[in-house]
């Protein structure tokens, strides 16, 4: 059994801590958390056994999970590698992979780092958002796994197996392209939708009385935390911009069909969009 | 107890039929359905007691619920009113209200018509999508209720009370403006998102392997039926175009903040969008 250290006790770090101990992968979970309110909450909820300093965590844990926003992780992972003992492993769980993989590419301890992205989450954040079973049945990306030591990858595969995740292997570039399409753009469209309706609410106080389940589902991601999303959108800038451009094009196609009362075209666009039924539950 | 006739045995009509009988408001439910496969399914599932012709339905039912796409309803409601006996009531349940209210405004039997919009649904359609409890706890709009006979409105209020809906009263113009913001735009953004990702899937076969819960939730409405949505977007054209323009503006604000690596501005936009937390569960 391992001592696992989790740096950043938010939704993802907290949920991992919870299930890794409950399910017997970790004998002990140490937490590192810069925000003292969050640190105390994590202890009260029982996400971790102990809150420690980063130094202590690096010294004591066998596996260190870096679960902080990607802008911070890019600086923190090399620093942890600098002080890392042999046989220890560091992983990150960030939503963009190119920049973090680039930051450690030539680090002498690169092989002890495994870059992963467990594709799970909710629109909420903080230790109070942590939940058991969050990862069950979801995909976990291993980015540039060939740059890590095979035995380190194996340990982390076992760890995600305990979380009931299915591993997918790809390089960091592919990862960032794909997630721009199936995750990052969804957040941007939700943010824009929230802004659109909130703007109108200034004149029309009761506009949300009519909000139905469909609206809530489309706008849900607009609750997401800027601490997490600003660095993601920034680090994945080029891919995200490209997807946004396609998206804005599609919106304009709809706009001109509606504008021209072109019901034929509108029907065609909707039928084409309906193909998503075969892919997404 | 009443005989209720439901014209159009889809998601909405079928779900109403189900609960109105189960909960004892209707002693008998007659169904009218042009599609013979859907008609047979509705009988097999037990949504209605009998499938009849429109004439028979108008002759026998006390309350006639018109639950067909709004393009059809605009023609059908005046025709039903033409043949309607005294003391009978016709309602529609369409998602746009201006055009249908305009179509009957000067009809000699206008007072026997009540225009409503039960704000509930799913992305699925047809009698097989009908479900008990669909309307529970949702809002139901009564549009231009002052143009209907008070006693007709009262009966329909009782009917929606049985469906556990809370009534909201507004004029048809307000309704169409508000729903453009909290329903119609959500559908357009989902359709555009589906098209964007499906386009990319042509080159990147495995792009959907990474789709997480957030993506599914944002794209869910893209499964919606064109038979329903083409006429809605067409009838509510002016409002929808206006909302789309604001929305495209917001997307462009995001785009330029990302483009310029303006993390301050990005953070500000996301924090503003986060206000939706206080409004939507």
C-alpha cells in the first residue's frame, strides 16, 4: 500500500483522495492546500488524513498527484521533480497537456512523471465539491506515456483502475486538439450563453421564470471556476480559437437560414446536427 | 370528469394524455395522430383509450389539446374553432405564441380558445418519448389569457394544476421574447456545437472518446426534432435573430480575450457568467 500525496484539494484532487483511500489503494493520503479554508474543510470532510507542506508531501508520499490549475502546475511539476527521491512518481491531472509536457521534457527525472487527464468533473469546485465515484466509468488520458518509465506508467494505470477509469493513450498535441472540441468549446458556449441571458435580465427581471431543463443543461458549465478555466483557454489558445471559428461559422449558417425563412436549409442543418444522437447518450 | 382529446401524440401530447387519465382529470382520452405508426404505438403503450379522426375528436371531447408542431397548429386551431360546440374548449401547447394568437384573434369563438405553453420536455420525440410526471413542478405560460372566457381559463388552470404546473400569465409578445432567450437560443447553440464537432469527426475518428458529461449536457438539445424546431425558429425569427446577434457578440468578446492572451479580461467574463449560479440550479 502506498502513501499518496494530493496537491490541490479541489473537486478532482479531493475526489481522488476520497476513493483512493476508501478503495484501499492508498494506506494514507496527505494533502497540500494553499487556501486555509479549503484545507480545513478537506480535513473536516475527511478527504485526507493530514494536511502538510509541499516539502513534507514530496518527502513522504510514494505518489504525488498535482491537481492544481494548469498555470500553476506547469511551474510546480518541475520543482517537485527537482526534489524527488528515486522510485517516487509525480502525476498531473490537468486539462491541457502540451505545455506541461513541454515544461518537463528535458528534466533529468522526466521518467518519474506521468501526465494524465481523468475526464470527469462537475461544474462545481473546491473540496466541498469532491464526491465518491466521480471517475467511475470515465476515460483517463495518458499523454506522451512513452516519455515516462514503463513501471511508473504501470503503477498509475493500477491507480486509475481502482478509480474505474478506462485508459486512452495519445500524444499531448492530439489530446489538446480533441479536448478543444469535446470540452473546452462547450465551456465557452455556456459562458457566452449565460452572458447573453444575464445581459437581458437587466431589463427583463422575470426572464428566468421560464427557464426549463433544456436551458439549465446548456448553461450548466457556465458555473465553472475561472481559476481553472482561464489557464486552460490560455494554454490551449490556438486549438480553442480554431474551434471557435468553426463554431461561429455554424452559428452564422443558422442565422442566415433563419433570416431568410429558409426552412429547407434549417431542416437540413438540424437533421445533420441530429446525428449526434448516434454518438452521445 | 371530462373527455379530453389530444391532437398529436408526441412527447408533450402523449405525456399529457398519460397523466390526465392516471390522475383522474380525464375519464377518457381520445387521440388524433396522422402518423399511423405513432398512432399504433400510442395505443399499445396505453397513452389514449382510442385513436379517432379529428372530426370525431372535436365532436366528442370536452377539451381538445392541440399538440402538433406550431406551423400546423396555426392552421388547425381556427379550423377546430369553426366546428366547435358551445362549452367546449380548445387549447394549444406550442412553443411560440404570437402567430397562433394572431391567427384566432378575431375568430367568433376566440373565447373558447386558451393558449398555453407548458415549459417541459426532453430532447426526444414521438409517443415513445412520453413519460409520466413530465410536467411536475414546471412553469406553464398562459398567453393572452384575457382574450379567453374566464371560465374556460379556469378549467384549463385546473387541468394544469393536476399536472402540478405553476401558471404564469403574460402576453404573447413577452412570451416569445423570453423563450427566445431561455429556450430557443439554447437549441441553436446546441445544434451549432453538434455540427462543429461532427465536422471535425470526419478527420478525427476518435474525437468522441473524450466526450465527458459536460459536453453531453451542452450538446443534448441537438437531438431535438426538426419537425418541431423549424417552425419555432421560423415563427420567432425576429426575437431569435436578435438573441443570436448578442450571443455571437459575446463569443467574439471571448475570442478576442483568448486571442490576446488577455487573462484579466477572460477572468472578468467568466466571473460575470458565473452569476448564473445564483439563478439556475
